[in-house]
């Protein structure tokens, strides 16, 4: 009986885990994490708008491509 209950709980958590993985993979939470980091570690700095953040991030990636697939 315990095995069935554990399996059921795991099965119910699966969609949430997949959603988390996909949002992390696509970078959907990157701006929110950046803002949280700024507020926690650099409270004196201004928080950029989301548009400014993505512009700066893409400019940095274009300037320093590093090892990426595309």
C-alpha cells in the first residue's frame, strides 16, 4: 500500500517538475532571480527594467559567446 501512495505522490509532482525544468531551461525566471540577487546583495543599486535586463544580457552574450550551441 505504501508503494502505491508513494507512486501517486510522485506522479502528481511530475508535471510541476517538468514545468520547473522547462522554465529554467528557457530562462523564464532569469530576470526574477537577478532582481532577487540585486536586492539581497546590492541594495544600493538600481534595479533595471526587464527590457533593460534582457538587452544587457543579450549584448553580453553577443560580445562574449563562449561555448554555446548556437
